[in-house]
């Protein structure tokens, strides 16, 4: 595991840490010496997106955008 970077240093050196991650390094962010997060390079998609791949596999109900009164009342405190 990489040497942890404390949160304060991570905030002040964010651009440098992102550059390190872009270069393939895993940057561990710590609070009080305990690892809490990892900054890793984003992996590109293995294959390009194909629009319509879910066509025919998903059904949207006719009333999907109608909210029942009891639910509106619950949110509004009624």
C-alpha cells in the first residue's frame, strides 16, 4: 500500500495527487493516520457505449410519473 497522505496535505496538493493517480499510482488519503479513501486512475470503458441496449428489456408503467396523494402528504407533513 502507498504511503498515506493526510487530508490537509491532500487538499493543498490535490492537483499533484491527481497527476500521480493519472500516472497509475494509487494515492491513499488518511485521517489521523488511518486510511479513509483511495485516489486511483479512472479506467476507460472496455467497450464503447451502445445506445438502445436495454430496448425491450424495460417496461415503464403508464402512471410512472403520477405521485399518490398519501405520499405527497407524507413529504409535506400532512
